[in-house]
């Protein structure tokens, strides 16, 4: 099947970035508009302190949006993952072995999935999918 949009490397990569940005924006909008459902009232003391600090400095406070630990990339997400890792270390002791798994773009599975003029660097969706399959 020949899809010009999919086979044009630059257009496809732009599409992937745009889709990611739209998804991330939707997730942030959800947090912004559903503050009441997310129990943000627990942070009223923080809001008061920030407002006082802004007033003392002669500046305006913007909107406060609390990013949950389920929001990938947020500070709370990173802290939770760190705490989870430390719990594992505490339970199973510290290990001296660090294992990595890298992807080889010349794997036959990747090359066989590409059309004739496609290159692995221009098809990150295929490379990532095969990498994840090999991990499992």
C-alpha cells in the first residue's frame, strides 16, 4: 500500500511531533479545566503563599496548575518513580549489574517492515514497535 504522506520522511516526522503536542495539550487542558475533580482545594494554602509572595514582589501570579504523578514528565511523576526504584533497592538489595538493551536499525525485522525507499531513521514508529516486541 502506497501512502505518500507516510513514505515522505519529513512529513511523517512532523506529523508525529504534531500528534504528540496535541495529545500533551489535551492532557494539560484536562488538568486545567477539571481542577475541582482533582482535589486542588488541598493546595489553597500554597495558593495563598504564592499570592502573598507575588504581591510582595510587585508581580502578578499566573494560573496554578497542579501536575499529578500520573502526568508523565511532571516532577511528581519523577519523584514517584524514584521512590519506587528506591523501594525495590531496599527490598532486594543494591545490585552491581546494570543491563541495557539497544536497538539495531539493521535488524532483519526492521528492514523487512520497510518499503523499498524507506530508511529506518525516517520510520521511528516501525523501529520503536519492533524494539518493544523484542523486549517482551
